[in-house]
C-alpha cells in the first residue's frame, strides 16, 4: 500500500467527514489539564500532535470496558440469554504507538485460543489512526519495549509529522478503505517524503529521559533467579490499590458477576487485578497466593517471563510509563526492572 501525504490544513475537513460516518474518538484536555480520548463533538476539537504525548488512561476501556454487559437473562424455563453486543463504528484518531501496541496485545489475549465475540465486534468496527511521537514524555520508555515511538506494523493508518504535513502509512485494508473514500484530501508521497519522515524519527532513542533493561530482567525472571525475599521486600511498597494495573494497556484480568433484578438480570464482566488477594481466592476460601510478595511475583512473571512472551507474541510492557506515573510506591515496571538489575550487580 503506497504511502500518502496529508497537509495539516486537511485534518479538520477529514475529521468532519469521518464524524458523519462514525463516532470519532480523539485527544482532548480536561479542565484539570489531563489528556483523555473521548468522542469528538466538533472537528476542530482534538489537540494538535505537538500538544500532548499520551492520554491519562489507555484505550483499552473502549475495547475491554471496565464494566461490560455480556447478556441479559430471565429466570424462566426455556428462555435463552439475550447477548448484548456493541456494534457502533468508531475511528480512533491521534492515538500513540504505545497504545496501538497495547491493543495488539489485547488482540492476542481475547482472540488467540477462544475468540471473545464481544471484543471481536468492538475491534472489527474500529479504525486505528496513530501518530508517531517526535517528543517523548518524562516517563516514556517505549523505545526499550518495542512499543514505539513509531511502528512498523499493527496500525490501520500511521501519521508521522514532517514540516506542515503528515507522512501517511497504510497498514491494513480498513486503513486503505478510509484513504480511498477520502482520496481527494491526500497527495501521493515521493521517495523524498519518505526520507524526510526517516529524518524526523532519526535520533529519537536519544531523546528519552528513561531507559531500562527489559531483556535482562526477562532472562532473570524466566530462569527463576530473582529470590522470593526480594519480591516480598519490594511488595512492602505496594499500597494494594491496583492503580498501576488499571492504567496498564496490556492488563487483562477480569471477573464475572450476575446483577439480578426481579425475575431477571445482566451478566457483566468487570476489571480486576492479579495484584489483589481476592483475585485468586477459591470457593473453599483458600488463596494460593497469600502474601503481597507472591502476588507481585506472579504479576512480574506474567509481564516479563519468556514463556508468556512466547505465548502472547511479546512481553507485557509497551513502555507507555503510565504505571510509573500512577504508582505511589514505585512498584511499576520500570522500577522493578531497574531493581532486578541492581540486585544482580550487588550479587
């Protein structure tokens, strides 16, 4: 699929058209100053690419909602449950590479062994238009996690700012269809334009204020070379609120509840976290992971062991830095990986 060029002045006309065809989700700034991705009400509303780095929350709530109705039921014989599907068409405009990487991780979880129809319908009806990062934020380390700042695949459309234009790369049939439907707004890209795009991204790895050693930590965790007492020590910093897990674009823990009302009700899926002791509590009341350290170790193994990376197609961190921003006890991925390296140096 040949790349295109899109002038900055054509963004508003493009969004205006898209908003007449689907719900468009774009970056906005709240009164408190946070960046969030919400439905656009006007085509001029989204922030410019240089006005934000990432949103406060990941996009996973749009594909894997915090509270999601699965089906309605009635307590009558012979009455089948009524599934609740979300089938609105949506375009996500201006998302960052780390969030695309997070969605691709969610794809593997929800569609790998057993296809989750609820997730599938949301995903199939969505188009991802991402923007490459030219200025990382203070907590970003995606360059260490293969999560950005620009992607080679996985997006539907990827925009990279060059001067007063965007270099447009097309990564899927959905992206191709969107471009073709609005072809008059796009121009053909030349080899020189591709060189300008590469020049804009050159040296990006030198701009990051944080770096980490994910591969080294993966090797130590996979070999079981991180002592149990170390996990227990680090877990003492944890406040047990699971905030870092809820803002993580790759965390997928959930539990299922039935909300009963009269002679019927709704089965719902709710976010949960493996860092909470109740997550693994069994019907008998027994909990296989009783200590904070064992909970943290389980989380670390799931995120960073080679066995899970082999199953999921990548390790469980995209380097967005949201856990680092959120965690009050510095039990985030970046700090855990750094502590594993420090531990090995001490040994």
